[in-house]
C-alpha cells in the first residue's frame, strides 16, 4: 500500500506532467527535479545582499562584516581591509529565497520527481556593493578637538574629546586597516591609550629637539642610532612621542653598527616639507624667490629643497609679478567632489595636470581615477604645448 506522502508526490507529479503537456513541451526537455513552491508568510525582516568574490571569500574564512554609519550617513559595509557602499538595487525578476535546493544530479537514473519547497521570501530589491573611498574629514575634525600640546597642558582626569582606536572605529566609516593607514599618514600617536595628533608647533618643537641632539653630537644624517637619541630626551618629552616623531622623519638604511643596532637616516623630503609648512602656515602669499631662499637656509645642512616636496601642501602663482607661493593643504578641501572643483577653480582658473592631481587623489577609487574626474568636471585646453584644465561651467 502506498504511503500518503507517496500519493501526494505522485499526484503532484501527474499535475506537473499535465502542465508540461499543455505547454507542448517534451518531458525530456524538462529538468527531472520539479520544485513545488509554498510561500511562507512573515519574512519581511530579510534583506538580500549581493556579495562580490572578495567578501564571499572573507565570510568563508570566518571574517566579520560590519555596517557603519551614523543616522545621517549612507550605510557602508566593511571587511577588515575594505569599505563598500550599500546601494539599494531593483530587479524586474522575482528573486525567491529558498532554504534548500534539490539539484537534478541528485535524481537517480534521471527519474522525474516533485520536491516540496518553502519560499522564505519573494524579492524585487536587493543591496549591491560599490567600492567606497572612506572620507577622513570627520576623523581629522575629531582629533583636532584636543591636539596634544605637551604634558604640562594635560589633565589626566579630563577625558573629553579624547578617543580610543575602538571609539574611532565605531565612528568613522572605514575598515580597520584603512583607519590604521590614515592615522599613520596623519602622524597620530597613541598616548595613554588615546589616539592623538600633535599640535603643529609642538610637533616641530619635538623634532627640533631630536635634530639638536643629532647636530650637537656631529652625527651624520645617514648614520643615526635611535636609542641614544630617545634616551637623551626622554626626561623632556614622553618616550612614545619621541619614538613616533623619530619614525616620521627618519627611515632605516638597512645597515647595523658594530653592536647590531639598526642605523637610520633622516628623510629629506619629509623634513623639507615640515620646514616649508613652518614658513607658510601664517604668512599668506609669500614672494616665491624670498621663500625659496628662506626655506633652503632653514633646513639641516646638506638637505636640498625642491618645490616637488610641497605636493598637496602649497601652490605657486607664476602669472603675477612677483611670483608667489601660498599654503594650500589638500586635506582642507571639501569632501564633495563638485564643491571641491568649484573651490579649486576659484583659487586658480586654469590648472596643469600635475598641479591638480594631488588635490583629487583622495577622491578616486577603482574605475574612477583622476582622469575620469577631469573628464566629468573640467574642460581641457592647450597652452604653450601643455594641457590645461578649467571649469566646465
């Protein structure tokens, strides 16, 4: 005697075959697995997310995905190393969510059968992921609320406007590795468990102290041992700040001394840029000729200044008399790309390619490089054989 389940299945199979015949199809043209669908109600809390290969691999390896954003932000989703914008997408097809599937290859001898399936949801929308370039303007604003100015200005009991790395990670729309990279590039320090930036004059003072020790001991600028320098100053400044500051303006040479200690050299470009910023920050427009002379005199002996070192920090105006240079850091520009171009063309009506690139690089991402931005927002012309870019509007 046939079981009730068999009767149901056989009845469903006969019904399916009748439909196949009505459609004037051959049974041999049909998959041997016929899914009999039943919609389950009350699944409105399910959303579909289309994963790319990288994120699928990350999930398979047990990594965590984190959605970040304040109430007024558009949501982003972060892996440990990348950030993606979540975008709502529509499809004209119906997407059915099934907890399980019965595949044709599981049918013995290709025997046709009907498999009951529960549909957990029918969707015409899903979330897709788009590459997202994190904005760190908010990060800079938070860190600049209370820059570190020296231990004499610190109150250990005052924790207002101080942020741990975990607090910043919860607030900034970026992955953990992207945030770490930005903090390193921003020359941030970890002081008593809090991420801090140094007030500019204080940072320059700390580096000047390091340089004074090097020069007072007549140490060649490419034969420096770190530990003796740090030890000589640790009673004046916190050791972690001295070590960080030393790392910003020096690099390993790959050599070691007779005791096995690593040998460091001062980084010419970073130090020249620092001294240029000291001259430019409060000077407005500076006569270019006078600036170049003052700048070269200010840097350590043996270092050579070059305007290329000021990429993204300062602009020159060679059209007037005298020629001038002025402080114009890229990090102060608007995040919105249209607003940024409007400001750039208020500052200069025409830009050379190499001149404008540093002010656009942080708004690029794969598939949308600087050239793509220029095509979209500027008009190209040629002057004296050089390509120039001016506003399209």
